[in-house]
């Protein structure tokens, strides 16, 4: 019987987007059929690296084109950026499964659910991108999400704190503003796609919150103090607001954590510093 971390590593390594999507769906079906076991104690897995397609070309966030909404081309650039975020999110979820041993079984099933839902999101966005006359890979993209994945590769607590609770939570903050601009441009189908993504991302951030708190409890650490220290270490310039407090509360952020976000050490100089 196949083991979930080994199969997730194989999914992660797939370079062709459609192959990656297919592999994740097969993994999810096999897991629900009881054909996949979880052996979280196994240290034998050789941690894989993500498979990237030849396109899109990667560039620094500061080099990204501005994303206007008034024309189909401008909306295509925006939807391409969102598709790239969702493709990254598939890899992030798979890496959370394959990289970290000795977590409870629910941890692995949670992140498999996330991976499958990110596949769905990617397909929704890519289909609309094609409707706008584009294709995934047409525009340059940046790898900020995966860079934080690499920085937190050695510690599951850091990963749970800084990827779902910071980078993915940022999506909760910016999505309503993007939807407003898309609605003003008359692209109501894109708005409805982002409704689905926002609904699911609240659950994904909640999963990150759950396992961050689990890791803190296991180590006898205070969650707020630990998160504060990690923000100071990894984001010395502070986090960019404003914040979607309603969505963050729905995702399980506590009042103390929300208060912390309202009092950053310093504001970043550019929104490009966040994904």
C-alpha cells in the first residue's frame, strides 16, 4: 500500500500542470478509498522539490506588470497572477504533507484536502483566463510564496505560522478589493470565482491556525508571543494592511492576534513585498 508522504512528494515533483492536477486528484481518491496509508513516523522519505513548468518565466515581484482591470488583457494579467498563486498553493500543501514527519494523521488529511481544493481553484481561474484569451504561462510570475516555503523548511511550526497564517491569510485581505474592481469592470464571473476561493481559503487559513497552535502546545509555547517573535524575525518591516478582520476571525485568529496585526512594528515600503 502506498504511503501518503511518498505519493505527495511524487505529486509535488510533477512539472506539467495537468499531470500535477491529475496526480493530486488520484491521491485524494485513493486516500478516501483506504488505498493510501499514513506512516508519519517514517524518516525515509527523500524530500522532494516542486516541479515547475517551463512557463511562466520567473521574475522579481518588483518587475511584475501592473494589473489594470479596464480591458480583457488587463484582467487576464490579474487572473494569470491569481492562477500562479493557486498553482503555488498546490505545491505548498503537498510540501506540508511530504516534508514533515511525526504529525497526527489529521494533519496529513487536512493538507491533502487543501491540495485538492487548490487544484479546483487553479482550474477555475485557468478556465476564466482562457475565456479572456490567455493561458497560464503567458506572463511572468514571481516565486515569493515558495521562497517562504524554503525558509521554513526545517520547522513545521514556522511553516504553519508563516505560510497559511501570513501569506495565505493575505489573500483574505486583498480579495474583496480585487472583487470590487472586477465588478466595476463588469467581470462578474471572475467575482464569483473569487467568492469560491475566499470561502475555501478561510478554511485553509483555519487549518494553518489549528496546526500552529498544536505545535505551540506540544512545545509549551505561548502562541501570541511565538507568532510575534516570528514576525519580528521574518518580517522586520512589519505586515501590510489593511486586514480583512471578519475573514481572519472566521479563520480562527484570536482577538489578541488581530490586535497584534493592528499594531505592526513598521509598515513596508511596497505592496510587492507581500504575495
